[in-house]
């Protein structure tokens, strides 16, 4: 019989606040973390807006020398993981660290470092490229450095599945605990991709909003949506075998009850128009949990604010839930946080867990113009109190990656 998996700690660094209390308070009030880009000069860019982290200082989590040898996405991962460990009450010296694992997702890894060091290469020559260039850019370094920090000697993996990376990391961690490979997992995603090349690249493929109004840039399910807004940050969970958590008297936020992972096998960037892959992931998660579909009381949508994603994800939900689909609140919190790419699924898992724990469904803020093709209950503009026993968080990534995480009240 597979083991039960619970969430006992959470840490978040986000555009709307860092730390669980501040972050969740911002979600509940519908705070928008989008504003003009400050990371670089956007004079020559058509995209002017992003959701940047505003309250993070790496020196709160590491010394100056250590910080200089890490890309920003790794700094975020370390910070959010430290928050999650502290929140969990784990006494690391008392656990079997061979049963403590780490799986962290990132879509693009150390892109800040890549851009900076390539500029050095071209402007100053190869001898000026940092000796830390390679270890600072590779996507697995977030999980590696977190493991070093906490002496986690169990399974250590990095997931790179574009916008589904964080959710896949959590889902795979769930399976590692279920099967007995590990007792505890540090799991989540981290991204720091508000950079010139990243913004230029996504802009060239017309994936980003060019709105200069922060309240009309990321507008999931709105008929006037025209692209997503780049975000940054990290979310980390402490996932634990239920019996292990109970034995140490841990506080339990929620239980993870189901996981689905599929592929559209359709197109490099466009979702399947019939929503088959996304529907398959949700169905797998529901079947894994062993519950009736009508038990699902909230879905945190991938909801990127792109024309195709929002339309096809709506189709997928209808395919799964049929007539019940319009009774399921289905909101996108990317209207607040922007799209954190590899970190998106992780912070949205945290939102989903808090929705269950606190009995509150967050809104899709800044919604004005209804789209008849996105006609589900998107919880427009104002969140609501609700009894939520089971909830799903969806993540859909370029390449056709789909991941659905199903949580239940702990």
C-alpha cells in the first residue's frame, strides 16, 4: 500500500510578497505585482511590464561571497527552501538525511548569468568569463545547492519541463515518498528570467503582453488578453510521509492526494486545441486520488492570459467535468503574480493548499471583458470564502507538458 503524503512547510518568494503570511495576504486582497521593468532599460523593447520580486535580499540567506557564486534563480531557491524548512519545524539533525530528497524545477536556469558572461566573452575575451559560469547556469544547481545547504543525501533531481517544471517537481516528489524512496522531500520551482534576452525572445514569438497598463497586462480569460507577463520567484514545499509527520508532531497544511502528468504531443508552443493532454492530466490526478470528480471544489488554472492557453484550458476542464464544469471555481492567480515559468506551478500549488486550509478561493483580478469561449466560473475580481476539501492546480508547458496536482484537506 502506498504511503500518504502531507505538506508540512512552505516557503515563497514572489512579486506580491515573500514569506507565506505576506504572500497569502496579498493573494486574498487581490494585489497586482506587475509594474514597469526595473531590471534593465526597456527603451528598445515593445514589452515594458513584468512582475519582479521587490523584497528579496540574498544576504538574508547567505553571505556575500556565496551569493556572488549563484545565479538569481538559485538564490531564490535557497531562500524559499530555508523559509519552508523553518516553517516545517524540522530538526534536521534528528532525521535520516539519506531519506531527505530534493527535486526542484526551473524552465531556463541561470539566464542572468548566461547573458552577462556571454557579453564578457564578446567584449573582453574568453579569459574574462567567470570560472563559476557553468555551475551558475545549469538548471540542476538549484536542487544541488539546496541539498548541500540542508545535507539532503536522498534522491536529488532537477525537472525541466518549461512552465510545468515546478508542478512536475512536486508531483515526482509525491511519488518518491509514496513509494518509500524518501521520507521527506524539498520540492518546488524557481525562476529568474526577467532579463533582456528572455523578454526579447518571448516578445519575438508574440507570447508577451505589450500593454503599458499594469492592470490590463495579465488578464486571464478576458476577451482582450494578448499575452502573458513575465514573473520571477520561487515556491518550495516540505512534503512528508504522513506517519513521519505525525510522529514528530508536525503541523499539516494539506495532503497531496493525486498527480497526473501527460503530453499533448501536438506542437512546440501551442496547446492541443481539444485540450486532450490537459484533460488527461486532470483525469489522472482525480483517478490517483480515488475521488469523484464532483468532489473538486477549486481549480487553480494555468491561465496564462494568452489567447490559446485560456481557451483550450477551458475546453479541457469541460472535457473532464462535463455539466459540472461551470460549478467549479476556476481562477488564475497569474493576474497577480505574472507567469513565473518554472516557478509558476510551485507558487500556485502553495496558493491551492492555502485555499483549502483557509477556506478562501482567490480571484482572477483585473477582469473586465467577458469571453464567451472562456465561460467558466473564473471568480472575477473578488475572491470568496468557500469550503474547499479537494482542489487541483494545473500547469501546462511549451512542448506539450501537462501536470495536475490534487490536494485535499489535511
